[in-house]
C-alpha cells in the first residue's frame, strides 16, 4: 500500500440542531451521490429514517478529490 495523502471522512446524521441535535426521523426526499466519493449507506430516496440509528452514511473523499 502506498500513501498518497489524506482523505476526509464525513458522517452526516439525521439530527435537529434546533433541539440540541437529538435524533430526528423523517422521509428521505432527495438523495444524490457525486462521482468519485466512497459512500457507505443504507438509505435510499423515499425511505424513512428511524431514530434508532440517525447516522445516514459515511462519506470518504480520497486525496485526488481534495485538489
């Protein structure tokens, strides 16, 4: 394995900032995945998010996309 730089990982969550970031449920109205990113997610457009697991996805941006 060759290191080519740093990656960025994001973990978007279904949370309500106005209520202290408590988990929030709801329907996924729109979902788009940009090319070149690694996205690990079980959500799909039209599905319902439960309060059991508010983490929507893990998104990894490789070093090539950071330039």
